[in-house]
């Protein structure tokens, strides 16, 4: 009988996992019950230090790489096998919740504790990762460190990213003491699993406990600039104006129409808009705004981008507005490893948990990790589908269920994967 079957009754310490979520919500707590824990801030340093201490108490070794990624390692019995990894992130949005990202880290920590408490010694070493700057709220783009780890970004590019105050990521790493020695990416892996709240309403609406994530939809970010002419609000006739903000408003409406034209899975978002000169009695002469396009099929995103560009050019031309649309970041759609996805599905089924296959609408570190190793994700519901919001909430029972599925998937992977 395999060790996995002999230890089939191992379960997560649910009360402790939920206590960890409550405790870590103190690091960057906001008055409204949310969290502001921007990447490489003082609050980020405190929660990183806490995580390192928890790993040390379990007897885990800790490695920190040149991007500040933390890897807690529970040693396996076969040193020739590359480790299995669980992970997510500790940073939040400026008005974030207490589950996005950190749930995957704390769920992984709960797995390490459960295996250690049961005396379960896996063949593979099992690691828990905290990825630096997943949110991209302080240093854009998002998923920066997992991007460097997987070869999407260079270390130099990442170090040069600056926040709104001009602080560079590389300097911020040094400032909080988390610029490690191991070269980012010099870290072999057998497989990667990430646990997360859904950040959408599907599981809750269907009454499902586990989302078996089969992949991540494609997404592209654009910077859009419209330049018209500043003019006096009281003396310039409407028909003679080159109003950049009015043209931008038409683009915003058109962006929503582009999404509607490409079916229920298409999404367009204008998240930031900045009009100049910002005076109530001056016709705006310049507008800068962002555009976010998403769809599970890259070919559809191509069509959405083409439609937006063509219609935006027509709107700008009619209004005598100069238009610029520059892509700032993109992540293609990512299918996850079928074997790893099956391990998650089987773990949910054997636990008697309701589940369904689902595509992730949000970006995650798993999207980059899938480029370099077999990868899968596990979702649990969040109330009203809310995330990136201080009201973010996941039920304690679902939190424990997701962590148990993660543990069973890791145990299955330990039996499945051999040395390359």
C-alpha cells in the first residue's frame, strides 16, 4: 500500500488556518476591514518575516532569491527529485481584502503543517512560495517576480520598475532586506499548484465548493492617449471644439460595445482616466486612459483589439483628435497541465466536494509558472464574487476545503511525477 493511501486521513487544521487568516489581516489593516499591503512596503516586510518564522518553526529551510521570492522547503526522501511547489502572494491592492493571494500562501502553510504533524515524508521535497509583486499595484506590470522566474521579464527590467514616487523595485527590495542571493529562476520544479479565491461569482451562484481551474484567459493592457485642444469653456462653440474628454467618453462606450459584440466571455475595462488640464472652465485638451481586454481565446482578443483600434480611429478622426494606442503588457491564454488538473478534480471528488471546471478570469502567478512546469489551480467561492475590495470574504468551511484539496493534489503529484 502506498504511503498516500496509508495517510488518507490526514486533514488540514482548519481552525488554525482560519486563525492565520485573521492574524495576518493585521499587517496593513485598514479602518474598513480590508488590507493595504503594497509590495515591498513595511507591511509586506512584516508579513514576510512572520511567514519565515512559521516555516522555521516547522523545520523548513528558507531560500530567498534575487527577486525577493520566498521558498519554504519541507525535505522529501528522494534528493534526486525536483520539488513540488505550492504558492501565491502576500501583497495586496491599495484597498484589498484579506484573502486574495495570501489564502494560497496560508493554505500551503497549512499543508506543510498537516504533513509534518502526520509524519508524512513525501518523495519530493515540497515547497511553499511567496511571489513578489503579484498585484502590480505598486510596480506595474503584475506578476513581476514569477515573470522573471519563468523568463518572461529580465531581472534588470524588474529592478528598474518604479512606483508613483519614483522608488525602483530593486531599491525597495534592498530597503526591506529581501534581496536574496539565489538567481531568480535557478530553481528546478516538478509541478506547481496554486490555491486562490475565485474573485468572481460563478462558484457561489452555482453552489459549488471547488473550482477546478483548467487555464487562465488571455489579457492585454493598453495605454490610450487622446490629444485635442484646450479652449475656453464659455467662448468656444461646441461645433468648433476639439474636446479630448468627449472623444474619450465615446471610446469608453465603444469599448463596452466591443465586449458585447464578442460574446459573454469577452471583457473590456477602462480602469484609469486622467484629463488635462483639469479645470472646470477649460475644454480638456488631453486625456490618458487605460484599456484592459480579456478573453479565453487569443484569437478573439485579436479581433477585439482590431475592432477597438478601428472604431477608436474613426471617433478620433471625426473629432479632429490625435490618437495613440500602445500595448503596455500582455499575457496569452494559458491552458493548465491536464494531469495536474485531473489531480485537483479527483481530490475534490474523493472528498465529496461539489466542483466544476472553470477558467480563471484574473491573472495569477500560475499563468507564468505554466510556461516552465506542469501547473494547476484550485478556486473556492468568495461572497458576491467580490475581490480587490475591502469587503472580500470567503467562508471558513470553504477555506478549509480548498486547502484539503490542495494537500490531496500535492500528495497525488508526489506519486505521479518522477525525475526528468
